[in-house]
């Protein structure tokens, strides 16, 4: 399957990105991967559509990097070390060379940052259609050491990397719904929205201790509920323990209603993990050393659903847009 | 990333297809694959867009199977035995349950036929967009035994599986441009167009002898030229040796101009392979046993480009739409 000039340009721009020997410099549609003995291969696939997941005037290099990083975040949530990816691109041929060059440049930057290679893919014409992008990413993980959202155990402690809510408030800044925080704060928030920081090193470093894991893309509350449902457990989270950056604290001080948004807004790309209570100190130490802090925020219990506790240990009711006082089982 | 009701339906329909243990019944976005020791993993990705690669009123089960089979054909051209696939689906939410059920049913049928499993994937909303489908397929091949389009060697014999041109004429029947061949012939031709028969068993059976290989999706002439270019060789093909089915012969007898179309029409999903002259008899025997015949149709030489020879060994000029008398180097 091939299209017009745009695809000749794409092929020319993409071939130098395919330095993995299995990619054969894109001579083939496919690629051949040799997993080192004893290693499993983790695979994940994410799609992005123009107008839904990115806007036509978003910088092309950031569109490329955000898609790639969303996939790397999925790999991180499996404890896998990324090695390469396949790229699918359906376009109506309207993209000009500068846009495509920026797109390839974004991929090249992140390939270098994460030590990965383009492995192959497909470009097809989509007459009158929106630009649709698809990435399949591959990572290696020692046999049997990968983790997943259905692997949390009763009695596990729940912890989260980094900080929650920066990206959600960044989106509000970008759309003009949030302002007056000062240029530096607003820039940092927007940048967390535009360019996720997938917790690849954290996932790899925590391999020995993590049981269940999920990356937070839909929002902390939604993804904690996904973790609980997949593992057939109840999860209790303490609102006051959820780690917030100084920027987010600053925004919430000015408008306390923003706190809900931090828990439901999504695009955090942090890791939500569960651990045996015996391993918590070890995990906190490992995370501290890796430069991305880990914060304990809750516990897994027998039962089902997600419960949020306030500063007095009282349950809060979870709603679509946040929470209020009272309990709700399996709320998301 | 998730959408509305359509995606709830899709999830419900797809989960039973994910029987591979690494897929964890789609609990996760990704999957974990353990390649048996000494095996390489072959990967390939193909996309299909509504209105370009299939029509809105094409039967949904055939849309699913054609996409899956196009990917299996890529794996066959690497000598890989398929094991599973990831499915990406970008839709504007207009698809009704019966269409989605038929789509899932098509996948289920081919999963059984080829012994593969759904491993995971992504479904996203594409507001106002066309239905865009993406499959990443995985196959296993003994370490170092995969082949590719850049692996033909000087002096190799060129051979092709099955018959050429049935699908191209099937498309003409379907669009009404070709008729009067009788119901049985027309039905067989259309069926070759609608439902490719990827040569998975041939690819696996011929592993020990094949050097270079490509699957024929763009047309015999175009893909032979791709093989020549990727391997930095010249390829000579004898027009009279190209295997045609009785149905295609019947159509060409009525209209000799259709012969060009058989060589350029595409969608054959046969394998074009190169072999050492010493291995030809062995390869023909293996193919005969597998039920899909192999026909020797040409040779690889030092140089570049594709040459087509007529019944007298005289070169024919290759054009976009076929060939005429005279030579053209690197014609496609």
C-alpha cells in the first residue's frame, strides 16, 4: 500500500531512523527481532487522530514525541525497556515537507533519548480523511518479570511516581481556562501536557518489587479504578497523600476547585504501582536513586471499587468530575 | 484513550478473541510474548482506510479477514509462522453492533484457520473521520532463517507460488468492467480479490532454501522490481512462464489486453522468491507437497532493473500499465 509524493518524502525521512539491524533500513514492510535468551518481549499499540488527540496546528515534532511517549509509558507500566517501534500513518497527502521533517525530527530526538529505533511500518492514503497515526512499541523484560494491571495483590501498598495533575492543569492553561499563575508556572504546566515524561527508568528499576501497575493516562481516579477492577480488589487512596508539584499547589491555592481536576484530568503518564508492604522501603529507596520520587498513597483490600479518604480518614464520594463526602464502590 | 458505546461493544466482542496467555484477555493495553529459545520474532504492520482499501458496504467479516491476511502474507514473505496480532481501530462511532459482530466473527474465523490470537490493541474516536484499521502481526521464525526482499543473490532463480492475476481480474468483475465469463469463473475471480490466500505454509516450508522473498501485493512487475532494487540486482522474467489459472486464461483468450492487467493489478498475495539453482528441484518438490505449486519464472543477474522476455527471449518494454516490445532498465 502506498500513496503519492508525501509517502516518498516520508520514506526518505524515515529510513535514517531505522538503524536497528532487524529493520533492514525499511527495505521490508516488516522487521525481525531477536530477543536475548531469557527475555520476554512486551508489545503495545496506541493510535492518535488529528482533531481528537492533537490539533492540526500542533507542532509536528511534539505530535510525534507525544505518540511515541504514550507507547513508552505503556511499556514502562509493564516493566519493559523499550527497543523499537513500528509507525503507521494514514494521511490524505496534504502534509508539506516542513511538517513531515519536523515530525521525523521529533522521532529522531526521542529515539536518541530513549535508545530506540524505528523498525518498519506502513503509510497509506486516506482520501478526505484525518491524519491517523499508529505506533506499535516493543520492549524487553526478563522472562516472567513483567507486571500488569491485573497483578495487584490483597494487602499491597499503592504508590505513584512523580506528581499528579500538572498535565491536566497545563491543558487548562493552553485552552485559556486557567491563567494568572505567572509565565514560568504556566510554561511548566503546559510542557507537562505537551510532552509526557514516561517513567521508563522507574518501571525498569522497580521490576523486582512491583506487583500490579498501570500508567496514568485517563486520570488517577479512573486508572486506579481500572487497576482495582482488573485485579478484582478494592483500592483505598488517601487524597492528602497524592503528590502534587509546587506549580499545581500554587494553582489550587488560588482556586481550590482545581483539585478535582488534578485527579481526573489525565495525561499524567506517571506509574501507579502496587507493592508488598515488606518492599515499600526498598522501593522508595530505588525510586529516590532514579531521580523520580515514589509516594505511597493507598492500599489494596479484598472487595471491589475505589475509595478516596479525606484528611480525617473519612470516605469521599467519587463522581465523574472529582469527589465529595460519602462512599461509592466501583465508582469509575 | 477510549470512546463511547461502540468501544464498549468492541471490547466485549474482542476479549474472547484474546486467548493467548500474553494477552491477559485484553486487561492491559499491551501484551507480553515469550519467543521460544532460538526463535526470532517477525513483526509487520499494515493499515487500511475506509473508501481506499475497502468500501463502506463491504461485508465486515471480509474487511477484517483481508486486513489480517495482508499482514499474514507479509509474515509469509519472511518465512515466519504467525502467532498473534494487535488491532488498532479509529472510528467515528457510527458502526452498529451487527457490523462490529461480523467484523469480530471474521477475525475469529481466521484466528482459527491460522492458529493465532488477538494480543491487544487500541480503539480511538475519530470524529468525522473515516474508519481506519491497523494491524501489527507477529510470527516466529528460527533464528537467522528469516528471509527478505534484500536477500536475493546473483545467479538465483526466481520463482512464484500459485497463480498470478486472479485477484486483479476479480476486481474488474466486481466493478463491472469485466463480464460474460460465466458465473462460476467470475465468482472464483472475485473471491480471490476479496479474500487473499496468504502463502503461510509455503513460506514456512521453503525456509531452508529461499534467499530473497517478497509478497505480491502491488502487482508482479512492481514487486519484482522492488525485489531487484532492494537486492541491488537485475531480474529477468519470462512472460510465458508466469503461472496463470484456467480462469485467467479463459478471460485472456476472450480479451488478450487483460494479460497486462494480470501482471500489474496486484492483490495476488503470492510469494515471489529467489533460490540457488542447486535448490530448485528440492523447492519444487517441497511446494508440490504443500499443495501450492511453485513455478520458476526468472533469474537474478548482476546489474539493476527488471526485464521481461517474450516467448522468443526478446526483451519487452515495461510500462506503468504492462509491457511492450523493447527494454527498460529499472522500469518500476
